[in-house]
RNA sequence: GACCGUUUAGCUCAGUGGUAGAGCGCUUCGUUCACAUCGAAGAAGUCGGGGGUUCAAAUCCCUCAACGGUCACCA
C-alpha cells in the first residue's frame, strides 16, 4: 500500500466495478424490504453545482439501507427545466447575434434538444464522480415519451374533473422574457420610486404608475370617507394629457383612506387589486400596455414608447399641463420582478390554463397533518401548510417552446377547446369543425416535475417498480424548492395515485461560499464541486459536507474543513496499512479485557451511527465516526496495541472491518479500497451492516460518553 | 405586516435541563519503527442583552437587539 492515500488511483476504478457488478440495482437484495428515493433530477443543460453535491445524504441513506439488506432503489433522472434551459440557450444565441424569433418553433426546439443532449452526459458523469450509487439502468428524462404521455394524461384527467380551466386573467408577465409565470416565480424587491400626486378633475390621487392612466376605468375611494362621499356613483370630468374625459367614481373597502389622498385610480388591466375591484363593480378592462412592453394605440401619442419612457413622457406632459400636484421622491415600496432577468413583472390580461388548487391542496394538508408525510427538519412543515392553506390557482401556461406542448386545440369556428391525453384530435369536440389549432404554449416545467415520483416509477420498463417502490421512502432536496416542487408533488401525487408520493421529506441546507455568501454566477463566487472532488477526493468532499453542520442548516464551504477530512481519509488509510502490512510477531489468539472493551464500544458506535442516519442526523453520525475512528480506535487501541505483549489480530481486523462498514455510506471509495485489501472477496458496498444489540446506553451522545469513560480510566 | 432561522473559544461550527465541545489556528513537548496528512499536553468562551420557570438553563418560557431568509395585493 502507498504511504499516503491517493484518491485519483482509486475512485474511478471502484465506481466502474460497482456499477458493472450490478450493486446499484435493487435486485441485489431481492428479498429485502423496499427502500426508494427518486433523485431530484438536475437540469440536463448544466453542470452540477454545490447543491447537487449535498445529495450525498441520499447516497448515505441508500448505501445504509442497501447494506441492511433492503431492496434499495435510487432512481436518477434529468430535468428539461423548461424556461431555465431556454433562457440559457437564448443567452447563447444572443452571443451569436441571434434571437429565438429567428427560428421556427420546430427548429428552435430541435436546437435546444441537441444542446441539452450534448450537456446531459456531463451532469451524469459528475454524479458518478461523487460516488452516488444510482441505478443507471432506470434513469429517466422529463421529456421521455412515456413520461410526457403520463403528463398529458394527468392534464386530461384534471380537465375532465373540472380542475383545469382556461380563463383570461391578469398574469405575471415578463415582457423581456416573453412569457408568463406562476406567483412563485415572482420575486419582490424594495425600491425607492417617485409617488406622483395627479389631479383628476376635482380629485387628487397618488400613483407610482402614471403611464397606466390611459387604462383607468374608474376612480375609487373608501365608501365611508366623508371627504369624497358626494362623488361615489357619479362621473367626474377630468383633464388628462390626452384631453378631457369622464370617469366613474366607485366606493370600495379596499381603499385605505390614510394612504396618499385616499383616492385610487382603477386600472383593471394592469394591476391585480384593480382587477378585483373591477370585477366587483363591473368595470371594463382597458389594456394599454402590450406584451412587448410598449404602450399600445390606446395610449395615443405615447404609443410605441416602452413603459419607463412613457412614464417620464407622461409626467413631463402632466407637468406642462399643470396636472401634477406634487411628487413624493422618497416613497419606498416593493415591486414585482422576474426571478430570472430581474426586470419588472407586468400584470397583463392573458388567456391561460389554470389549475384549481384548493381541491388538490386539501388532501395534501390532511396527509401532512395526519403525519403520513413528515418533514425533517420539522420547521418546514409549518411553511408548507401555510402555503397550502392559502394557495391560489396555478397558471401552468408558458409562452416558450422548450417543454411539453399543451395538448389542447382551439376551434376556429366555435372557439371551444378540445383537450386530449396527447393524441391529435381530428375535429373540434363540440362543433366537429375540422379547423382546430393547437395551443402554442407549453406546460410550466414544475407541472411535469410535480408528477415525477409516480411518472418515473411507472415507466422504468419494470412493471413491478411502481407497486414495489411507491410511495417512495424519502424525498430529499434543498429547502428552496419546498413550495415549487415538494408541495406540488404531494398534491399531484395524491390526486393521480390516491397515495402520498413519499413518506419522509428531508431537506438539506444551502452550501454557500467560504465567506458565507450565496453562490451565484452574477456574484462570480461559484465554486465547482467537481474541482474540489479532483483536489480533495470525493470521500473528503462528501464527509466535509455532512460533518460539522447540523443537517438542514446552511453552511459555508470551508477549505480548512476539506483539508481536515482529507487528513481523516489519510488517517484511515494508514490505520489500514498498519493492520494489513505491519503485523508484528506477537499476535495471539487470546482476547483480553482491552479487546472486549473495544468490541463493546464498536457496537455502541454501530448503534449510534444507525440511529443517527435513521433520524436524518447525519452530522451526529459523522462526528461519532470521526471521533471514534481517530481518537478512540487509532489513538488509544491501536497505539496501545503496539506496546502490548500479545495482540489479537482477529480483534484488530474485526473492529477495523466493522468501522469500514459503518463509514462506507459516508466515504464509499476509500472504505471499499481498504476493505478489498483487508479481506478480498465480497464488495463492501453489499456487505451486511454491522449488528448491534438494541439496548441503549442512556441519552448522552456517543462521542461524549466514550470520552468520559476514557477520562475515568485514567483515574 | 406575519412567520422561520441564526447569534457558543481568534475563525468555521456541534451541543434541546445535570460540572462548556470539535475542526482549523495558537503555545509547549515528543516522535527514524502505520500516518510530520503523526502523537501528548496546554492557553482560550459573562454560551447576543434583560427577565422568568427549575434543586439545576447554552438547552424551557417571556422580552429586546443584530444578521439572514420566506411569505403577504396596499395605489
């Protein structure tokens, strides 16, 4: 054996051997209890980031259960990541001086498809380099034909059940990206913007958006506001930048008499509140901003100006006409931004497909409250319930091409929609007209993702997989997509299969840069996990991510910690070297008190590690392993063994072999490599998990209790 | 505005009622015999502030503060 551990000589060779031997497929334990995790599918278009490296905790669970003899499945996949991927692709087009509008729909789709197919293998090889024991024979892609078929069928079922409807509503529209978004994809930012006080005939009102005034169809005041009661229900004459006009005054409780002047302009086509007010008072919708982000013909001479230009132009005109009473320059409010390009989101009226969420949320709420689905750390339960209890209908239409095209056709004769489970309809389902056109839009990528657990297991090619592995045991991902993904999987899973999609939701924290800042491309502080794997070895990176931070908390990437875990790997290597290569002459077959003691403590460690893994307290397990292997086994037992007259090689090897097994889920490569040298034959990955008696030793953590005992010994 | 998280040794962080811990850093010593990627010893903390419960609080309760985050339609 080399004097120091060299991961570069080991990792790839070991991984290939595991994969070829079939160790990753559940059939390796045919008689065991099912244990399954569906890997959150990484975006197919991009290399992995540090969040993905945190999937190491899934590998720990999988390897632990595999060694325990469970029929264990970890199913990998890739996500087409609709808008995200198209966005990346469009950036690339931009560099070439092109835009998506230079291509026909089919060509653009084909190009992105090729782009994704070229990138996907990178991501998959990276998962291998991290040592993840995924069953590659069952890998799925969100655009696989059989997956798409299931997504279509779900949409059809929702439609038939009256849970999907098409309606013209205000949607969150990004005029820069040219698509609408769901509420979750809107981010809010505090900004200081001028608040303009505008004269409306006899009234004055405050607004941040004077350019939308062409879309006003009323003015609202609070019904009890004495100042304005005489106007309610009447029309007032106002002078505008486009000349004289008449406008209705309505009384509505939503108006806060204490804000501004207590008068609000009602612009139903461009404001969510106003849209609701308009519904209550039967006010018309007047759209003055187009989907291109420019003022339309209803804005008169301001037509063609972008929103921001129009705002200053209108303000300037109002100033000239004396319509501007004052400007509050220090007004701070929150404005809606596109989560991706950070430009303002425009509320615009658009016909879209919506999913009625309340009926879907109710059973999900019940499942969580009844503890059929549990969350770790538990604090996330409240967040999820709060979201589900206040849920609104979900806009699932996206105006992009990269995704699953919505299987709905509009009749050009009767305007009725025909929805199918994917097949092309011959004619309109209502009037039988032959002239029908498919919706151009595609599904929100989360709509298909929400079906991932059952969609994958139904399409592995193995008919028993769904029956065997659904509901899955654990859904593990980062907490930032709890609402986007996990909550929706619960709802769609229960809707489609009448069963929960998974039992335990386990959520890891964010890996931040060494200064504790979130990694992001714009900040330029992104660290490639694979570079660290190259430098420190996969085992060290894995262990560093689990060790030293309570599971579920955010952590800053720490180079000292990576170095420490690499030293740890080297320490283990050298313990192995000592036991395997430096056999002194004085070994005996007698088992001494010291031997019995270390055997007992090792059993305690096995219990501690097992219990910690099952409670998703991976950091406890890692710390116990680190402490025991280094400071108990190596520093005390092995050191002392050098000076003893007689040493039991059997105990030495037995304990060490147990330690390798316990450590294997965390550091699979080095443990496998040493294990093969210690006892060539059966791969460690499918060895039996160490046995331990059920009895507990009290509440103290293992690491501490072992320390206390050694302190006592000295006395 | 509501909710959540964090606040413990110089740094990064464990620790949910019973005499304050780890890694890194620092000090001293040792070690040619598995490992200098080693070993032994040590210095270092009013556990954010204040109040309360308890025989006992870093840990439970109340309150305040700072930082981070999530959700919420206020023009």
